[in-house]
C-alpha cells in the first residue's frame, strides 16, 4: 500500500471536497479523507485542483486536513462470507459495525468487509503441475447449506500450480496454492479477490435471451416474461407495490442467488426487508432464504455518494457469483433514488443540468448499469446470468419523467404499476395495457419445448380480449353497458374472468402465491374453453343474462384457490363442468 501521496483540503461542499494543486492522485482512486480517514473517491482531476466525493458524512471536516491516496480504485472484497450478510453501499458489514459502534454508523469506522478469522471447510480441485487460466476454479467451499462457493483464479492471472495445500479448514487470507507465472515469478492464491466496482468482470461471450426467469407470478411469467440475464423496470407511484413485487420475485423466482439493493429507501422499509428476509424460508431447500441472499442497505438518510456506489457494489457481487456458474437476480430498489443522488452530486459539482435538473449523463449511467446484465459463458467454461429488476419511483406516478423514460430505453421488460389498480386492491398492480415485454418472441422456443406449443398463442388471445375490453369500456362509460350486443357483453365478462381469475394473485394464499408454468397454461386453457363455449351459446341466441345465472364465470375465477398446486388433474375436470353447463342452458331454453 503506498501512502506517500497526500493532498490538503481547501474546499468542502457537502459530500464533495476540493484539493488545491496536483497531489498526483489517479482518476477513480480510493482515498482516506481527514483525521477520521473517511472513505472517498477521486471523481475529477485538473492541473489546479482535484475533486473527491466522500462516502461518509463530512460535517466537522475542515480545510487544511490531509487526504491520503490508497493506490487502488474503490473495490469490493470477494470471498466466502458474502451470502447471508448485510452490507452498506461500500461493502461494510452492518452487523459488525453495530457490534463496534452501536445502532448508527460512526464516521471513519474501519471494519473488514468479510470475517477474516472464520475458518472455511475447503476442498481443492487442482493438483501441482496443473496449468490454470484466469477464471478457473481451484477450490470449493460450502459457503451456506444452499450455495457452494467456488474460488477462482483472478481473471488477469495465468500460470502453473507449483504447490497446493491439502483439503482442510482455512481462513480467506491463508494461501491455498502457489502459481508460477509465465515470467518466472510466483504468486500465492487465497480465497480472496479484490475487484473495482465500476469495472465489469470479464466473460468469454454473451448468449442471446432464451430461457425465462420463472417467478411464479402469472402476470409476469405468462403476459410479460423476463429472460434469465434480462432487464426489467417496475415503475410506479407511492404505495403501488414495487417493493412487494420485488419481494415475491426474490422469494419465488428460480434464480440461484438474490442480491437486494435498498438504494435510498426509507429506513422503516429497509428494516421490514431485513426482518422479513431473515424469517423467510426458501421454498426450494427449506433453509432460510438468507442462505442465498445478500442485502445492501443504503437508506435515505445515509450519505448520497455511498448511495451512488451501492448499485455498483451489488452488481460486482452479482457478477462474481455469475462467474461461478450461478443465475443471479438483482433487485434494485430504487433506481430513482440513485438518480437523485447523481443529481445532487452533479449540482454540488456545478455541472450544467439537463432535464428536471438531472445531469446530462443520466442516460449513459443508466445504460452502463443495465448493460452489465446478461446470460454469459464464463472464462472457466460455466454458464451464468445476472438479471436486473430495477424499481423506479417517478414523482407523482408520472411515467414521462426522465428516469422512467431513460430506463425504458435500456430495459426490454416494462412492468408499469397502476395507482387505480393498487387502490382497488388488485395486486400485483401491473397494468396489462401499459406494460410490455420484448422477450416473448425470444422465449417462444422454450415455451414450445417445456410448456406447450400453444402457450404463446393462448397468451396472445388473452391479451386480445383485454384490449377489446378496454375499447368496449370507452363505449360503456359513454352510454352504459345495456346497449351492447350479447357477444360484446361476453367479451367484457371473460375479460373480468381473466383480470380476477388470472392476473390478480394473492401472495398470502398457499396455492396462489406461486404458480407453476403448467398450472398457468391450464388456467388459460380453461378460460379460453369457457369463452369458446359461451360464444357458441350466444351465437345460438342465448342471452348473457341466462349464462350468468349459472355462476360458471365465478367458478372459473375461483380456480386459482380451488385447485391445489399438487393436484393439477383437477383442472381437466373443469372442461367437463363447462360442457355440462352448456348442456343445461340448452335444455332449459329448448
């Protein structure tokens, strides 16, 4: 560590400090500021002055104090111990800070990111004489009961193993093997890597989207699917259910690892996340969900610069696990608060503001964030993915504001939450007319092979009925529903069945909280069969009032509760119910 380069503070403006002259610092270098050694990062260099953003509260700092260079960029420590942990925006473990400094983070607190004393049960997968390249796996450590941690050669190293330790219990800093590099020098490898947060980890190549991230939520999986390695935005006003939608995805999706970034959210909301996640049981293994989850908590009262960094910290942790061959899902809640941190820092730096005061580089920062998602073929031959689901909190629920509009340019899946749906207790409150997914065609082949060749066709038919309902409701609002012909009344009734029986989902019902793709398909099949049968009856002259007497529509809506997830054969009986219903109507009116 070189600590010879120092500068003297001459100006302080909130989290931004200025140094006079040129102390020899490098762009994006991490520095220690003042007597309390606050963590900072160089963000602008000039021959006359150096600008630094500080990741901690700067009150009490004064001109004349020194700033020390560290020689490296702002980086995270990558090793076993990341999962089942709670960090702040720059990977400091909050539980260990609480042990040393109490409930509030004291400034200049210096704790190791990961536990350096704990010994991990380690199994080496290489022997002396093996040639290793960057990214190759050389040891396996059971990090939690759910996840096997794979220790990898740093991406920029290559060499021959000269010696390796036997299997046993080791700390993250103990050397596990020695590599002889091509220039003849040797390098000892431990379980630990450091990686700069603003640099994407290298991969071999990127795959196009082809496999869906299955969430168990019908409106997402069937209507607006996201692919593994895909990007989605959940925009919505206050109280529309952004955080709860992300919770449901975190709990039920088929991702191996969840990284939840609470970026600038309210403290009580973050507390709820921490408490709920620690109590949730992983439906896959029966172990606590935290065994495959990392939380990054950066509440709205924490310094804004750390909020800006928290997104990149979470991304780097996700890429690290992707390199091991895992599917990782990032929940970023919310990117609007992150953009507000950019806006505040930009204002302090006296940069020219663009739309609504946001900096002109808002779009490029958002694109750089979402571009790091993807399904990748890793350097070690494994395949892994990082999927990013970002919540957006537009002020007043206005989707035309800059963060929502720019996010829309870079994500391929848009789940627009609607205030009126949320207030009428329709959850998830994702509106089917404002949302879209560009992954549907990419995933068509997967649906054909794994669910049914009719899946996409059925989904499109449901969407067509919902669109028809929207057009008819305009007429109903003007002149009332009684004047519509019976075939159009039927469309309204079937659309109601789709809305209440298919799109609406109850997170607190054991069979409805998470639904398999097979059940989703069979539910669509029953709804469309009901529509086909009723259309025949209407064509024969049966009035809608007669069809409604039988309560068949209510019976189909209740499928989601009445058919247990482990007994899907019951769904096949519903077509017989519908046939019996049609026969009764015809007999009655013969």
